[in-house]
């Protein structure tokens, strides 16, 4: 057993330690070391290898506080998980990380290096494809970026589209007309918007057509000028639908296309427009593909473990079938 001391400098002590040292107690549960906080310093006793990991952990946590001005339980758990699994934790650079949007609650900015690349790409390119697993902020950041363009009057409207593809359920049994049947498929887009905009403002935008939320099929025949267009869950678009969507873009239009190619609900996975488009549009100036990974997951700590478990299951099944 050896001992090391970590001084708390250049960050708010309460942010790092948590109320009544709650953050320290959380960290303590993940290591076989003991922690003592006294006089602006954290004394840690444990094995050499583990202490080195803990020192790197606190470096990352203090870096997070400097960037985000806060530290959540999820931030701590994610950092511990990545350090333990990979030995390397890549976070957005400490250069002024852009705040994408000030919301009614706080502000939105990238939390991982993958998200930072995503935002930078959306600023440089007219069309961005964002492919990655659940929980990486694909849709949420797309909506935030679109709202920032609307706020700055760089576009006149936002159009959000999703394919209404059945994921094990049938549209037929749902009550109501077609609009009522497809509404559940569009709810995640409403959720993201309501999280960022006051309800009265959101209602006004919807009534004026400044924001439209539509099934992908409703996009046919339109030309979208001065618009920011988002296609969400694009893995469930067919090849023809993807072509149709991309050719809707008019003058001064931008688009973000998001999807998870591990969750395709089409009868034939090979027909996914998102899978096919990667071989068609690579290398075209003004179009970029951003790939997020499990390290960019920012949801509940178990989401990362669930994705890892499914990946392992798929790998074992593939090996078994060879």
C-alpha cells in the first residue's frame, strides 16, 4: 500500500467533491483505495497501479469541471468506466468548447470528443451523416444545432423527419387517422424540442410552420429552401427514400442525417438507405460522415454495458455460424 496526494486547484471544491463528499463516496465504491479529504487536498491510499488510475481520473474530472462548470454522477461513472476498460479517456479539447445552444434549463455543448467532431462537422458541411449507437446524443445535438441556426437567422425553418417503420408492432391496430397513427414515431423529436424551447414558443413555431415534424414519406415532391432539415432514425429509410430526402434540399439548406445501423427495423437490412449511402457519397466535398462509438454514450451508465453485451452476443453468434 502506498499513498498519494491530489491538490484541488483551479476548480470549485464543492463541484469536485460533491455535497457532503458524495462524489468521493461514489469513486470510493469503484476502487479498493481509501480517500481522505482535508485542507483542499485528497489523500489516497492503495495499490500503485490503482493509484495511477485514480490520479488520471481526477485529472479528467477537474478538466470536465473547467469545461462544463459542473460534474454529474454520470460524468464520474462514464469516466471511471472508460479508464478501467480502455486506459484512455478522450474528452473534448480544453480550447473554448462551443456552447451549441442556451436552453430554458441550461446550455448544450459537446460532452465527448466524438460529439465535438460532430458539432464541428455540422458547422463546416452542408450535409452531415451521424452514425452511432443509442445514447450518443445524435438526435438531441442535431435538434440543438438546428435551433442555433434558426436563432441566428441563418435559416427560416426547421424540418424534422422520421421514417414511420414498424419495429415489431403494427400501425394498423393503432386507433385514429393516419396522422394519429404516425404521431408516436415522431414523439422523440417533440421531446427534444420541448426540452430546449418554452412550450408557448414551441406552439407558436409549430402553428407558423417555422418548425415542422413530419413522417419521411411526406417529404416527397417538396423543395426545401432556407431550411435546416433533420432525418432521424435514417437506418429505417429505404435506398429510394434516402435519395428522395437528399434531393429535397434547395438553396441555403443544410441537413443532418442520424441513425444506428445496428438497429434496422426494415424486413431486409440490406435495403437500408443509411447503409447504402456510405458507399455512394464518401469523399464528396461538403458532405461528411461522423461515426460515434460506445465511448460517446452519455445516457444512463447501464446503456454502455447493454450495448457492450449486445455487441458481444452478436460477435459470438457470428463466430458460431461461421
